[in-house]
């Protein structure tokens, strides 16, 4: 009953202080989690190349649970009626008891992991040619001469043709948590190109890396979960207060999901809730960085050849049909499916009013990351309304 209601009511989340009088609603998240045990978990083998997997996360259902949690009024939910007499606190306690004592990735360890990944991939740029062409073409699409560009998750800059971008853009802001990586990107450029690059690092584009280890030790309350998308996006926007003509998120979303996994641990009962909130926060912060009349693109890797034979099946059906099939069969990285992201764009109360026209799904492509590994990548593009929406 509650799950059906959660699905029906899925849409915007309501970031409000639930207050002491709303305490009766707090078991709902535990209830939805326990009812979907075996479905609402990260698939570690699929998402992170681990040997042992756990079941798949359905993030749109988690977002629905947060919505219902935050929108219920005091006295409107009787767990004795809607959970067939079961005490949801028992389900939450059982979930906690099953947690494995996994090591916690602290903020500095998350940063070091990010730096290590960037160091290891720094010399792989020669393999990125087609991917780099597609990402660069997206950034240039419709951008006027002398515009400004922000690249979120820029890293080493291997998936950007900075020469071409700096011919069009007056400023290219390379935003990343890893200051070493963006410095490497700048150091490879001609002086005239390097002069147009603005290095914005370290910037925590999740808005909450420092809070994730706290949630590992002490679980987030329903109030904290409901408010996490707002507070995380606010912190990102404080670090990047400007508005840009074009904003490009470059395969950052999957890194965000991985960071939640590393910080909380594979069996944390709130992993899927926190990851969902961070995905929502990323969409919100990106949409609000775009100047009215500007354009944004979320480019995300969503499947790897380590878990699916992409290369062998690439010519068997059109790329978009393949992406649809992989999402329907739960073979995409958690939180990167186009259906989930489009639902945020169409229903979120902060994002939807900012859009001018529909969100466009760009034709998927293969990103040949290295001789051993490729990714299926797609992009969602949207235009920001020229009207400044009131808060």
C-alpha cells in the first residue's frame, strides 16, 4: 500500500523541518526500505566492478519515499494500519544489525581516491578521441562567441578539446575536487589557451563529502534526508556563485554514486537514500548555475564492458534502443538511468520551472576509456528559461 502510494506521489521533495510533531512519520523510510529488501541496494558488481554484488537500487522509488516522508502531516500515518501491524522500528533495527563493519572512506580518503583515479587516467587521453569530440561538440552547441563555460568534474581535461572550446568561449572554468588534475589540464595547453582557463579547485561538487562519514556512524534522520538535496546544492552554489552561459557535467554523476558507496559502505541501510538525494542535488545545482537563456548538459557513463558486452552487441541495435534495454533490465550504473534523471527534470519543484522546452536525450556513444575498458555514455541537454523564476 505504502509502496504504491510512494510511486503515485513521486515528484518533488519537500525540504521542511518536520519538527517533533512529525516524528510519527519517521519509520516510513525504514518501512519502504524493508519492503523492498533485495531491490533497493547498490549492485556492487555492476556499479564498481566488485566480485560480489548486492541487489539493484531503484532510486526513483527511494526519491518517492523521501517525498512521502516529508509531505505527510502529523497524525496522518498510522503504522499499525499501513504496515499490517509490524513495527517499522524493528525493520530498521534489523537492517542496522545486518550492516557489515566496512571501513569508512573519510573526506580526505575520498579526495585521495579521486586523485588516484585521475593520476591513473592522465595518460589515457589518446584513447578518448571520439568521446572528446562528442563532449566538445555538445559544449559548443548553440554557444555564442565570447560565452562562459563551466565544466563540472573536469579532471585531467582528457574529454575536452580545450583548443576548440577556448576559440569560442571567453572563459572556461574547470571545476573539480582535484586541484592537481585541473592543473595538469592547464599545463598541457598553449599560453593563449591556458590564459582562458579558470581553475576552480578544490570544489566539492557533491556538497556533502564531509558529512557522509557522519552518516556512516550515525544514520541520517528523516529530516536530514529530506533536507539533503537542498543543503548540498546550496553549498555547491556558494562555491560557484556565478551564472554561466553553458554548464557541462562530464561523467561526474557516476563518480558521485561511487563516493556515496565508498563513504557509507555497501550494506548501509541508507546508501540508496543518500545517493538519490545527491543525484537530485547535482541536477539542482547544475540547473541553477546556468544563466537564464543558457544551456546545460549532463554527460554520464552508465554501463561498462566490465559488466556487459557492449562492444560485441554495439551493432546489434540502435544505441538508444540499447540504452533503453539496459535500463529496463537494471544493467545501468545506479543513479545514471535516463528515466530517473528525466523524472527529476519534469517533476522537481526547483528544477522544472527553470526549463525552457523539453529535456533532450542525445544519441548514446561508446567511450573507449582504455584498450581494456569502454563505457556506454549518453547526455541529457536542456535550455534554461529566459525568465528568472522566483524562489
